């Protein structure tokens, strides 16, 4: 029997040894490698504050609330607070580590007038201050865990003390398991008649969360104990505690779990962990016992009771005075508004699309990258609002079936090619078809500037007269193509500029055919568009389908002065600790002569002054807006692209079923564009006249107009002049002779 017992004991010892070796390998592999599959977090571009910035007070306050800033209780803000009267604002910003450098906390004082920061002052004397970037979404691993890693040195001491007071008082004394802690918990629970303490150490809880299931069996508890001992054997208390602070489950946001105190602080209080008050830290520490049971949004009474118990335990250990205890227990929970679901999925699709060239999808889901984008959160919000409200208004005014219209909006910076906003459809909350990137629709007259740019490159001046006469072409399939003007009229001889301004189809087709389809195709290609496999004359009237994204790229080249710059959403990528991985600078190359593009821009300004987009002229007269409408057959698609200064915005409207929407470019998309731009502060199109061009006065017949009123001033190559002229300063007899043919 003794020999048998010895053999069994030996076998048990071998099995335990094998298990210990196996568990040891698991622990070391996890702790010495990457401990978590970290989601990538995507951030908007930081909002910059400076004198002259185009921001209203209301816009800035709305953005501060999104960042989790709070009104200050007095006249002087603390970090993360703001205060001020109707036209003034004081902000104590938070410092942050951005991809382009460290930003320190600043006290900023501002005064506003006409949607602009008129006075700006900081204690440090800085002329520009950036707010921390707003997180706009994430790229999550399959198990949908979300966390923001914190280092132990970043964690407030009182949070650690509150955590240890409630979960593991002997943390710094035991070696992974605590017999004393088990006995104390048993005594407390029996004495109180309910479960108030658990016997597991923090190390055991960490082991359970990282390696085991919630199954309550003796074998699992034995496994947990062995692994806790091994974990304590290999790693320091600081490493174990830091891992616990980042691993512990503290709630749920939709499909994503809230893991770690760093993210929980943002989720429940809208603040960084290091800026929380003691009562807020106590609530988070108390929630560890049961995040669902003590959920402060669902069960505020339970959460308040639990928080106050944690505060009492801190006071009993001498961490709080009686006065502090009374004050903090009297505080309300102080929760931030429940975070809204991230609704920027359309923009995030663009980000993923552009990152796919450098990163695998697995890396984006697991490596905890910080992705910094060009999105302007205020312009994005306004674009969403303009599309949703505008479509509802159009349906009501035009008696269109409710919720039948759809649309897409893109806004970019014409100088930097940064994509400032992207709206994929009228309901940005619901993931679905990204119309801004994927909806291929006929573009109509939106394509016409390519024809006129090709003509200007060939030396045709804006005063050149072209024929607006019927066109009849025999096609290869035997059919005859006979385009018509939108107004069904024939306009005869018209100037190049007026033909584009009024979007005359017949004149545009004749011009394109005279230039030759290869020349027009070359212009389109250099503007950034991919050509269709076969090129037909109908291309001249936009009888080809492109996405809003592709058309935005075309107009980006025009608004950028003839420089082709690929649109970009991603500016930089760092790892989870802020170390730089990639930067995405502006890429650009000149594709068109400066003088030709300047003349085209002048003609596109005429579109807004007197042409198809003249509905904007009275509202934005001082900005010299350039733009172009587009309408397709049977009013199926409504387009407008417009720009002023460095803001370029494009709008498409239509129906997903491709039925007629009943809207022209000016009656549909133009209205949405206006709703987008109204609250924004635009800058002027004040490009200086390039060398080699001169401004000359021309009348509607393309004649040089001397001393005449109500004539057009056209940029014209030096040395070129109309062959005919008219002198309005001539005497009455001379003009009478002209009339009589003498």
C-alpha cells in the first residue's frame, strides 16, 4: 500500500509539474508578447484656436462638449473646463501628445464676433492652441473588446488605493493567493449576512480574465491558484497591477466591451482618468465587483451606495478625512451624457481604404494603432445636418415621396487635398451603402469644365464666339444622336465663358467635337478621372458615370490651380504609445498651365454670378464663389460642386432605385450646398492675376467694349484682343450713323 501510494504520489507530482510547465509557458507567452488585441482608434484633426479663426462661440462650445469639457462652476476654469458670457469664452485645455508634437495645457481667453475669434490671448503668449483630437471611431478585433491603455504612473494613487481597499487589501503581501484574505472575506460575508467581499486576489482575477472562463469548479479554482503563483513568481507587483488596470471589465457600449479604467473614465465621465475627482474614482473602483449590477446609468441608486461604501473604506484606512468623506459622499454621480454611437462609418471606410496600402486588416484590428485623420468635426457635423435637413425640406417643398431621396456630400481643402468631411447618405447612424465612395452615377454637365479647359489650353480666349446650333451625329449602331439645350432653345453665337456659365449643351458639344475627343479625354485624365473603355460624343454632356469621390478629385485639381493632389484622409499613424509609424504628406504635381486654369475659374465664377448657379450670387457675392451644376436625363441626378478660398464641397442627390428625382442641379444639390456653407466661414477667391494675363472689358457679342457699362471683365492672354470693338463714348451722330449703316 505504501509503495502504491508512493507511485500515485509520484504520478500526481509529475502531472502537477507538467501542468505547471504548461501554465508557465502560457503565462510567459502572454506577458512577454502582446498582451491584448488592441483596437485601432481613429481621430479627427485637432481644432486650432487663434485670432481670426472662422469659429462661432456656439460651434466651439458644441465641440468642447463632444470632447468632454464641462462648464466651470465659477469664473476660472480648471483643466477640461470652460466658462464665459455670450461673446466670450475661457478654456483650460488639456495637454496631449499629437502625431506632430506635444501640446501643453493652456488657459485661453477669446472674444467672438461674426462667427470669428476676434480676440485671442493665452497665458503663455502662444498665438495658436490646439484642442485634443476627437475620437471618431475604431477598428475593432473580432471579440469586440475596447480599451485605452494606461501606464501605472498615469493612474491616480487614490484609484489604486480604492481598488485595493475593496478587492485585495493584502496585494503587496501575498504571493498570488491570500489565505488571510479568504478567511477575512468569509468572516465579513457571514457577519453581514450577504456577500460583500470575495476571496480572490487581484492576481487571481487577472488570471481568470486573461486565461480562464467564469466556470465555477474546483479544478478551475486550482488552475487559477497555480497560475496566480506562477504570475507572481515571474513578474513584479507593478506589472501585475498595471495589467489588471487595463484588463478589468467595466461595462458595455453596444457590441464593444469597456475594458480598463482608461476607457471607463472616458465612457462614464467624458474625462481622462487622471482628471477624475475622488468620488468618480471611487465609483469606478466599486464597479469592479459587478459592472452590470452597479451600472450607474441603469442603476444609479445601487451605484451611489457602492461608491459611498468605497469612500467609507478609504476613510477607515486614513486616506480621507471625515470632512472629505462627507463632501464626496454628498456629490451626485456626475456622469457625462451617454456616448452617442459613432456615426462616421462612411469616413472610416475611406480611412480603411487608404490604409490598406500599408497595413493588413489584422494589424488594424489588433495592434492598437492611433490613426490621425483630416476630418474637421465641425464641418462634418454641419455636412450631415445640411444633407438630412435639406433632403427632408426638398421632399416637402417639391411634393416628393417622403424618404425617397438620397445624397452624398464631400468637403475638402483645395490647397492641402485633405478630406474634411464625407457624408455617405442621409442617415449617417446606419451603416450601409457608401454613396460618396461607391455610387456610380451619370454626372451630366459637371464634366463640361474639362472641355473648356482643353479649349483654353489651345489658346482660345474666353471671349471666343462659338456656335450654339443643332448637332446631328450618326452613331456606329445606326442611330442618330441629336442633343438639345435644357431650355430647348438655339442661342446662335455665344462667348466661350457664357456658354459654360449657362451650361449650353449644343455649344459645348460643338466645342468638344472641334477640339477632338482625344483632346477632351486627355483633359479629363489629367484632371484625375479614369476614362471609360469606349469614348463616345455623349461624354461631352456627361453621359458617363462616376462616383462623387471621383468628381471631387476632378474639382480638387481645378480648385487647386491645376495641381493634381490625391485626396487624402489619413495624416499620420502612431503606435498605442505615440511612436510615429507613418506620415502621409501632401503629394502634388502641376498638370495644367496656371493661366488656363485661372481663366476657367473665372468662367466658373460666372456660373454663380449669372449662370445656372446664380441663386447663390446674392448670398455670397463677396466671396467670388466658383462652381458648376450638373443635371442628368429625366432629372435623375442633381449635382453641384462649388468652392471659395480653400473650401471645396460637392453634393450629389438622386434616388437609389434610379427613378427620376425631379431635381436639377440648381433646384436640388445647390440647395444642400448652400445649407452646408451658410454657417461656415469661407475665405475669398483672391488668387492674383497670373503673369501673361490681362483683364479686358468685353460685351456679350465678344467685342472689346470701350467706355461701356455692364460689360464683362475677362482675363485674357497678353497680346490677344477681340477683332471687333465698340466704343460707348462716341458721339450721338456717330452711333446714329452706325444704326443707319453709314
